[in-house]
């Protein structure tokens, strides 16, 4: 068994190995609070191992990731991508059938009410699919809000008005309660004009001018999407660079794309307040200036949903931010209680939440488990173009934090990119000096979220640039550049 600790739980007495005598065949009682990716993946893992599993969820199976975040937002972005692709097709010889104009935003529009209705249907369908999978695996589902009464006891307040509270005994508890959008006190969100990202999917009409406050992943994605859909967009960024913390070259490509598409970026600006005025909104910045638009999206990150969860009564330690402290196998400071997902603050990614949940159950049921390794986590920003990263960054190499060699190739020399009219993007590879073991990568391209997989496998399995370079790629394909940049690091 491989055990690890990321330092979040520093007391060695809490870093206890699983009980080797506990097996799923003993009908271990598992209670999971939260039905998002961390919760439902953990429930499936434990149930398939033979444990007695109860999952408690008050908002709907799939949690925010399925109902109000990942599934609807990426579906909206898919619609925007189609418009963006057609709008940029002039170079391919495509023209409007009724005129000599290009099929850009002037001749194509989006029916946002229809689009949003489709997104909500997709989210509900995915939620029902998850419920069916859990039921088939034998997971008992309780619709309600769970709260710890102690290290091995949970009380469930049901959502149904006539249902009674239920108390559950558990051998293992997993906390996967997620997070909620952060709001400004001086900009209360009303779901109509001042919005969080969970409220966008009720809009009936396309905003004429969307002000996006926050230039992180969520803000950048929606700024990109709404501009492609046809809205005027202003992005308020408190930093010099959009997507702070992301690869600088990737952020620059996105900023250039924003400029070309007409997204206005207010850099080094911070929102102090937002208010409704007539049929629009006014966002006041800390320097006193104002921005007027039809709607404003507050994309200010998330707050863990850990209040009133009974953590103190159970002895579970939390950080000042409210996030639950965990180690790399998802253990909290209390034996038998695990945590996964956005409530831990490890990575706000559905894929990481799911992995944390699976790791927690394997560990709790006494199975061999590998801890979560941050350097092997790949992630993507679904802008146009997409940005995908894995492993160590060029900034870490430049600062001396890690040793590495960096090579980058632009996509505009790729034959498939030329055929498809792709002019933006690049591939960047980072390898360890001497051995040329792949330690990191950046891909900026259409469908970069798909293209990053070979590099993620290379990082996870410690492949060398030579091994990547010697792997066959289809000609012509964008993956050809993945191998070509590796060939530049051979020898």
C-alpha cells in the first residue's frame, strides 16, 4: 500500500493506515454526504466492493457539477463554439447563400431560451442517469441535507416536507458537499440581471452587454462564450493577465483572441459593487469608475459549503477558508471520516473530486491505493481556443523550483491546422534534463482538452520525449505537433 500526506493534516496521530481486518464483505456501513462527482463516484466504488452505502443529497444527483456548473456551462460553450467556427470560416471559402457576406454574427443568431432549455434538459437527464446507476449498484439514496452528530453518526433532514429526520450509524463517512459561488455583499445576485454562474441558464434572451467580473477560469470561459454567441462583453480583471497562474504564453494567446474578437478587458481593475438601474446594471470599480451593461456575471470563485455541517462536533479540522483539511488519500483529521471535492480546496475540478472519492473508498475498505499526485492532474480552460495543461509549468522551471528543458512549437505550421484555418495556438513540452522524462505540457488549440491526454499519460507513466517522438501519429493531424515538439528535445 502506498500512503502519502500533502501536509494538510500535520498531526502524525491522524495519519493512520486502514484497518486491514475491515473488508467490504463485512458490510461496512458507508454514509456519503453530497451527490456530486466526489460523492457518486465514491458511492459506486464502495457499493461495487460490497459495502452498505447510503448517499445523502439535497439538490439533485450530480450536484453542482451536473446541474448548474460543468454540464450546462460546457454545453453552452459547445453552442458558442459552433457559432465561432462558422464565423471564422471565411478563409475556407464559405459564404452566406443569400449574399457575398461571410456567415458571421450578422447572419447567424442564437435563440438563448431554446439553448438554455436544452442545457437544463441535458443536466436533468445526466442527473437521472447517475441516479439509475447508483440504484443499480445498490446504493440507498436519501434526498435531504446531512449533518454530522459525531465521528460515526449522521442526521439527515429530508427535503420532502412531510418526511421525518433520519439518523444513521456509519463505519466510514465521506464529506463531498461541494462549494457555492462567492458573492460581493455590495452586489447581491438576483438571478435576473446580477448573476452567479449557476443562474445563467434561466435567461430567456441573449444579453446585449455582459459584464464579467473575474478573469479566472469561469470568467474567461463565459467571456469567450458570450462574445461568440453575439453579446458585447467587458471582462473586469484584477490582475495584469487574464487567467492568473496559467502559462503566460497561453494567457497571451487568449488575450490576443479576446482583442481580435472584441472582448474588452479592464485589467488591474476590481469591482466594488453592482446595482440594477432601469433595464440594465451598473458595476462600480474601486477607483470610482462605472461600467454599464445589460447583465453582470459575478465570477469570483467558490466558498466551501461546510457551514452547519457538524464538523466541530465531530472534531474535523478546517482551514481558515472553511475548506476541510485532507491528506493525499482523502482522510480528514478524524479516523473514518474522509472528504472529497471542492469542499477540500485541493483542485476545483470534477475529475479530481471523482478521483478523491474513489481513493477514499479504496483506502477506507482496506484496499491498496495510490495517493492523489498533483503533478499528474490535467485540466483545461474551455475558451476559444482551449487551454490544457498537465504537470510542471515553465514558470516553475524559470524560478528554479524544478529542473527542466522547455520547447514550444506554434500550431500554424501544422498541416491539419492550415487545412482547418487554425491560426492560434501552440504546443509546449517540458522535460527533465538528461533523462528527457516528460514532466509537463501545455496545449493551446481547438479541443486542447482532448489533445492533452497523450502528454498526461507521458507524465503519469514517466515516458521520455524520445518515446513520445517515436509514437506514430496520423497525418495530417494536430497530434503530429505533439510528436514533433518532442523530436526537438531528442538527444
